C-alpha cells in the first residue's frame, strides 16, 4: 500500500494540523511526495498513530511542524487496486490538477521563501511546482493572485536584448 501511495496509484485524503492539533486544512489530497518522506519500513507503525507523518519542510514555518492525520482512501479505489472491483486494474491519478492543491502549494512556497529571508519569485515558484504536473499558466496566475493579496510585487523579468539594427 505504501508503494501505491508513493507512486500515486492510490489517492489518499487527510487533515493537516499544527503541533497544537488545530486543523489547518481538512480533506486535502496527500501528495505522493509526502508519502515518500516516510520510510517504507515505518509505514505500518505510522498507520497506527494519530499523526501519521510530519510534513517535510514544515519545520521552517511558524507553529510548526505540521502533521497529517485522519487519512482516508476511497473503498472503490482500494477494491480496484487489490483486484476485487469489477475491473482489476490499478487506479492512475487523474491528469487534471486540483486548484485547491495548487493554491496550497503556491502558498507554501511563498511562506517558505519568506521564512528563509528570500523574496518569492514567479520564476522559482514555476520551477518548483512544474514537477508536480501543474500547467505553467496556472502556476503563474495563482502566484500573481497570491502575491497581490500579500502585497508582494510581481515585476517583469530580465528585459530582452534589442534586435540589431
């Protein structure tokens, strides 16, 4: 089951909480990267804990670390994965991205950059999040929206060289 979650063949949903147990995000999809932060040998023990895993990189943010708890997987997905469903095939992640996931990832990027004392840029945000399969245009739009809400300026990149005369 660990490998299926880490490879994205099963999609899990969970709640993200801070160290006080306050809910930060409820019913959020857990990315395969989050599962890979947990060692496969620790997976069985982690499933028995109320806080399944500590989110990687969350120790750099205020009120950290953040935890994943109350993890759920749809029964239909499990049946298909195990082979007990009508079609015995693995469930592939949908090619569509969830806007809620993109909003969360962009916000996490901005917070992480600010905590490190760096100014978040659209270019580095795009470079970091494109590996998660988000379209470039969606990353850029969401970054501009969140940067505007937080009062950050989004300026043009390097000007292009003028064409020779």
